[in-house]
């Protein structure tokens, strides 16, 4: 079993589509391959957009969970 390191939390709450994906892409470009990043968002479309983005760009969506006011995603950079 692989343990996932906590990673950085990137707070994108309050932003609407397409900003969460655009900002996530830009932030991941700054990280080394294999790094993890938590994304927090209140955009209801993020549950579709973030997994699609990860799939298209070769990143791994490690976790997706609902929070009190939105969603939280854990992404491992591909």
C-alpha cells in the first residue's frame, strides 16, 4: 500500500468555472512530478472539470470528497 503525503492545500473556494481548473493547471506546472496537491473549491462544476482535467493531462486523482461548502480533491502530478 502506498502512503500519500499530505501535500499543499490550494484554496480555490469562491471561484467559478473555468478558474479552478486554470489555476490548478498553473499551480501543478510549478510542482515536481509525483508531488501531491489538495484543491478546495465551491464550484459545483469542479466535480466534472477536475477529474476530466486530470485524465486529459496525465495526473492522478487520488481522492475526491465532498466538504461542507464544496469539494476537495487530492491530485498527484503525473
